[in-house]
């Protein structure tokens, strides 16, 4: 009897020991930070202290090879348990069976109510499921010179009609030499400028890159941009070729009174202009508003050995306080309302413009054609349209052809 009791106790001890061992988990996490001021070690230490038994191995993968490494690791059966991910990669990762659906976990998560509005909708997959948890973001908005507006008694434009009116008045010869020295708007006609064009075009009723580029509203939107340059001359003459450096540099130098970008430029703007720079949502055009959303999320990989532990880690990164710490190194904004309310790394007016633009923020279609749209079709067509080589209808037809309309 005693022997059996002893053996029973021994068996129980072994079972308990095995249970304790199985409770220990390691979460391999891949991310990409370029900033030397990397808070990840501090975040990992804080998480591990709050979650005994879970170890996080966070590896900073160089951005220029990040997705090649991730796809290769998935195919080779050596994927991390969780990773930072962008929306452009979502269709491929889903097609590879690499992502774990996390919608039910998000719904049961206490932090859900603190996420900024529309973020979960923006990051849903085409099948309606959630595979991504937002961790940082930016949204494009209108930068403008309040001193120039005040000098002319102008109000911030809320519609395209308002925008055209104020842009024309802001385009001036201020030194009397007969040459325009301030233009109303710094338009990015080179690569990357599709977001500027989109803010004037894609908000129109029935306008969509897939199946909605050849209707009257879509053509009117492109024609509006062309008229601003060709007839009203409110863009600098260099606009058809201008890229990021030219548009932001021109605004900082006082050569333009308005432009469009996100909060990543805010501190540089303030350094150059002080209080003489402010921000507002882009105007409503054609019956609606459209602005570009820049994303970064985290995901649990379907191959993760302990999906509960992986979820605990990524949700930790998107909780108030932790998310602020995460984004201190990125230059982007926290995804939580509470962290945004107390955010001090950018002036509040730019944070407010970002948050107020979220309800009508959009992503470009998550399809293979979009890469060609961004890199070749749009910039070439826009430059030809601005210089009068093709009409607005012809430009839109080229976009429609790309997307198989």
C-alpha cells in the first residue's frame, strides 16, 4: 500500500513537473526598426516580468530583406511565431496559409475599445477576417501656412471648390518682379504622388481604382488636378517631375502655401517654420473624402507552437503605454486613443489632423497591379496629363486597363 502511494506521489510529481515545463513558452518575434533608439529590449523585459513562463526572442531584421526573409522562413518551416507585417503582404501570407485568424481574440481583448476608430476595418482581409493587429500608423493630411491664410483673410478649404479658390489667391508675386514666387500648392507629380491625386479624385461618388475610373466623377477628378496646373497655375512649373524632397522642401522654404503629407514631416516643418505651419484634413471632393493610410501591424503565424503566448505578446505591444513606448522609436503614431491623447513627440495639431482623417482613410487595392500603378502607370500618365500629352479620360483609361476594367 505504501509502495503504491509512493509510486502514485512520484507519478503526480512527474506529471506536475511536465505540466510546469509545458507551460514555459518561447515566442520568436520578427520586427524591423531602423532607429538606433530601439525600445524592444525594455518592452520584452516588461512583458516577461508580467508573464512568467513566456520568453520573447525579438529579432530586428533589416528592412531591405525583411519580406524575402519572412517568405523564405515560412516556406522552409522556420517562420517566427509572430511578426510585424504590412497590408501589401497580407494576400500572399494568407495564400501561403501562414497567418492565424485573430478576430475572436481581438473581440475578447480588453484593449480593443482603446484602438483608434477604423483601424481594425482598414486591416481586415478580403475574406472579412482579422489576421492583423494594428501597432502603428500614419494618415496623410493637408499642411498649410496659417500666416499666409491670415494675410489674405482666407479659411482652410473644406471642399475642392474652396481649395481651388484659396490656391489661386495664395499664388502670388510678392516681390513685384513680375514672377510668381509663392504657389498655392506643392503637387507631387513624380513617383509617390498618387496620394496627392487620390485626395482630389478617389473620394468622388462611384470612383474606385478597380471598376470605377472611367465614370464622369473619376474623369472630373483628374481634370480638376490638371486644371489646377494648366489653367490656374497654382502648382510650381516643376510639379510634373517633383517628388517628396521637392514638395516638402518647397513648403519649408515658403515657395508653396499648401501641400499633402503625413506626421512624419511634422517636426521638420516646425523646425523650419515654427508656428507658421498647421494641418487639417484634406478637402472633400466629388461628394466624399479620401486620404491615404500608412500601415504597420503585427500577426500571429499559423505555425506558432504556442499561439496563446504569441497573441499575448502582440496584444501587449498594442496596449496603452506599451504602444507609446514602441512608437517613440518609429516616428509614427500610437494606435491607442489614450496614448494619442497624451502624445508629445509631435505637436498636437498634427496628431489631431491625423486622428480626424482616419474615418475616411483608405488603402490602395491590395492586388499585384497596385505595384505597377504606383511605380510606373500613375507617374508616367500623370506627367503626360499635366504636360498636355493626354486627356484626363485617357489617363484614367490607362489606370482602368491596368486593373482589368
